[in-house]
C-alpha cells in the first residue's frame, strides 16, 4: 500500500527502512533517498515505526 504519495513510498519500503535501523520519519526518508514533501504521511509512518519490535536498550548492553 502507498503511504507517501509525494515520494511513492510503500509500507514495504518503510518497513525495510525500519529494519535497516530507521527510527524516525526523517531517517526513513533518508534511507529511501528522498525528503518529506507535504508531511501527510508522517502520522502513518510513525504508526508503522511504533509497530516494530524495539531493539535492545543501549544501556542494558553496558550493565
């Protein structure tokens, strides 16, 4: 499904960017080699980011 019409980004592309380490919409755009245009997709993008399982805490690794 298309999430960002301005850049033609699909939910699969967004999920791939998240799997590669993107944790904010700005990072998703960068991973997809584009920039935010109108910003209407950021709410949906944040929802997709929040659905993904959280990685290990950097503090937990040092304890």
